[in-house]
């Protein structure tokens, strides 16, 4: 019996042993430093991309529609899956380039298994993937201001990384407890930003955003199929608890885009395109409201400049 068990575990152990070392590691560790809020005569637009695992491909569809309709984003923020897409978008990848990268990406190569009491995915391959795609630039060197949301494990505090190693920050933001290893940064361990800010709207407001487009890709409790076993019941219970945190964040966004996805599909090229399409459809439906808000905020700023508002 023990021999059979060893044979079953051998492929996984070989994968763990074969994990290469970090290739892109010469960038300073992520840091959260105070930056003065962005100021502009024009509306400062923030795009807050939420968590949601594989459902994150829908973010690409939203970005494609915003670009196609001339909606300029000034600040990008991301939590977990949103931090992955957000990093690449802030780093200069447009919607078409993001879609191409998504379709070519082999997700299995980003899973560096290493079983221990701390988790079973190290996350270093994800870190390398992001840094390689961004030519090893740090957060402050990206094309747009970018913020990555993570949760400090010891205190439960939300940390908004806006400087240093992009890949490491994204890895921390995406480190689902019990699956990924916590990420050590400057002597503290960090895990999934979803625990405190599933969609980082309030941080966008603190950064000086006048207009916030929030993209919520989470699976809503009402859309869940019949619950057949204890795992389904536990997952649904977590979704229900998460709703109170999520609703508080989304309150201060002028526009909330929620793609109609349903249960998360098995990921292949076809489902990636389906998720991207869902993001496109939801963003297209939101365009009238986006334009209305932009016009309203632009008019208010013009009145402020003219001294006609208190």
C-alpha cells in the first residue's frame, strides 16, 4: 500500500523538485508608500479590478471595450486575479495584446507545486511570469499608476503596494490561504487581497480618483447551481459572508460592472474567449452611464476652475 502511495505522489514530488529558481529577482521588494493624490483639470478615472480566480479573463473584455470607446484610465488597481490583469494593463499591454497573451498562456506552467504545511503552490512561477512580461520593471516604472492589494497575515491589515517588485506584489495579492504559500515581504507575510478588499474601490478614492469604474467578477450567491455536497455548501457560505465586505467597497464606485458569467467554467481557449466576451458585453452595457458620469464630473471641474462652485 505504501509503495502504491509513493508511486502516486512521485509525479507531484518531481514537479516540486523541478521548480526552477526565481529568474527575475533583482527588483526591490514591494512597498506601500504615501503618494499625493492625483490631481487634474480633467476627471481622474480609476479602474478597480476585482478578485475571482479564472474568472479574471473577463477583465480583459472590459478593458477592450473601454479602449475602443476612448475611455482613458488614469489609475489601475487590482486584487488577486485583478492584480494580474491590472499589472499587465498598467505596464502597457492594450486589450488586444492582453487577449493574445491570455490565449497563449499555459496556466499549468504557472503552478509550482511544493507540498508543505504552508500551502502547496509556491507562486514563484506567477511572479516570474509577470516580471518577465513587464521587462522586470518595478511598479513605479509602469505606464500608468498601479496599486496591488494584499492582506498582511499577522495583523489582517490591507496593504496597497505601489512601489517595487510587480511580480512579487501580484503573487502576494493572489496567494489564496491554504493553497499558495504566504509571501514574505520585508519581514511580514502577505496573502490574498480578496480577504479585505475584493474590489479595491476605497483605495482608488484615497488616490484622488474622481470617477471609479469597479469590475466585480465574483460569483454571486444567487447564481449558484444546486448545492449537492458539503464542499458546495461551504463555498456558498463563504460567498454569502463575502457579500458584506464587497457591498461596502462597491458603494463608493460610480459604475460597477458585473459580467454575467455563472459558474466558473473549465479553462481552455474556448472558455477564455467566453469570459472575455462576458466582460465585453457587461462593459458595453455600462457605457452610457460611464459617459454620463464623465460629462458630469468634467462640468463640475470646469465650474470649480471658474470659481463658480463653493
